[in-house]
């Protein structure tokens, strides 16, 4: 069994952009990403958009569960602003978050939008400066 205590956790969030909200969604995402780049604990954030399908996908990599909780605490106003312009269609968690993170994901886990896939094996290379 691999040791997952110090293993990173990856989020993949698929969002449906509300009709007529594309410009506002883009601005809210850019503001949120700018904020977490300066203040957030994420190791990586990347957001992709398919304007024709009115969908976006965000990837966020965290060192551990406490990093996720810190992000939620710091970024709540930015998250709320983004959510004014979209709904979460699917939220995939890769790794093994702790009970506090699971509690934060409970609504999406209960309604089937979220899933968790435990880590089997892997490694993380340091990012180039």
C-alpha cells in the first residue's frame, strides 16, 4: 500500500458557464487565479475554456489536505464570484483527502457530481523556477 500521507491531491473541476455570462466568468476566473498565484497554497492552477460548449475545466494541485482547507478559507470570496457565472458539472478528486476536506465536498459527493479516486503510484518532479 503506498504512503499517501504526504502525497499531493489533484482537483479537476468541470464547470458549465451560464448563458450570457462568458465575459464575467472569464474576468472572475482571471481574478481568482491572480489572487491564488499571489496568496494561495496551490502548487499549480490551470484553467481551460471551450467557449463553443460553454464549459471550462480547472486543474488545481495541492501538497496535502491542509493546503486545500487553507485555499478554501483564503479564496472563498473569489470562489463565490466565479460561481455566480457557472455551475459545477463534475468535480474529480485524485488522491486521498482527509475528513475535513471530505466534509467540504459532501454536497457534491452526495449528489453524484464529485468522485474520489485514490492514488495508486506516482511521483512529483520539482517545478523549474
